């Protein structure tokens, strides 16, 4: 009798979980991504086998990416790969962007895992906890772009391209100050020219105004060309000095933990 009851409740539990996992798939197919994430978090709190956890994590990560939570999606894919590092995402179900993100995370994960083999650990049994933390480098790029808009070359300096940056910023400062000077001079000389009443001086006043006018226009054009070149150079040819991958490992004897931390920059 006890065996029958055990089998009955066990079958109900399996059926309930399978139904719940199926609900996650249905919600994903209906594009209810927020509900997928909510239900996935609830299911992951339960004790499930590894294959089921992998299915939950891939659906959860795909849903997070679909609503713009790229960092959370990466973390979900990492948890998946901790269970099965050889897992391959179904390319016929998920969009190319999700597949591309997963492949990127997988390649980084495998690369780090391969590097960890060179870390010598004690022979005693240990518990291993691996943490992969992604650093968002978009702020570095945005900060450099804003500086470069204000003064061409400043963005290159902030991205550690000092020689090019100082040349561009120095040239920009000279052109900008000269341009402002001749704009003011041109306005002054124009007023002097149109208010001049002495016929013998009108031609001289006009020539002074015309010379300043031409120089002003050349400086404006030169500064605009340098500004455009600096923006193109920053985004097309400048290599940003992003934080390098960091690995910290602490090992100890039996009944202790090994903690591994990584920071992987995102371009």
C-alpha cells in the first residue's frame, strides 16, 4: 500500500513539473517573456535534474535577451554552461541574435575553463565555485564620444591614444580660438566698412573686411573638417583601453572552497 501511494505521489510530482516546464515553453512561444522569466525562477528553486535545468535556463536567457536584459541573459547562459558546457543551442528555434549571444558566452566560458586547467589545486577534495562577471564597457565608449564632441581629440586621449589625441586636440584648440577671433574681427570690420563716410577710406575698409571674411570661412571649414575626422577616427580606428580579464583564485585544503572570479569586457 505504501509503495502504491509513493508511486502515485511521485507520478503526480513528475507530471506537475513536466506540465510546468511545458508551460514555460508555451509562454515563450506566445512571446510572454516576462512570465517565462517569473515561472523559470520558481522552477529553478525546485530540485530538478540537470537536463530540465538546462531547458529552463536556455528559455529564461532567451526571454531576458528578448526584452533587453542582455546582462541577465548572459548570466543565465553561464549557469546553463556550468551544468553542460557542451550544450548547443537549437538554431531552428531561437533567433540569430540569441544564437550569436549564446555562442559568444560559450566560447568565453570554454576559454576560461581551459585556462583554469593550468591552475594547480591541492589533491584533497574541494568545493569549486565559479563566478563570471561581465563588465559593461558602453560607458567608456559613451564618455569618450561625449568628450570628443566637445573638443576633437579629447576622446582619443581618454581612450589612451595620447599622441593622436594631443595632436587633434591641439589643432582643434588653435583652429577654434582662431575661428572665434576672426568671427569677431569680421563683424567689427563689417560694421566699420558700412559706417565709413570718408570715400577715400571705404575701399580700404572693404578690403580689411573681405580679408577677415575669407580667413574666417577657411577656419570654419578647417575646424568642421577636423571635427568630422576626429569623430570618424574615434569610432573606426581607435582601440579603446578596456579593462583586461582578471582572474583571482584562492585554494585551500580539504573542506574549503575555491573561488574563481573573472571580469570579461563587452565591446
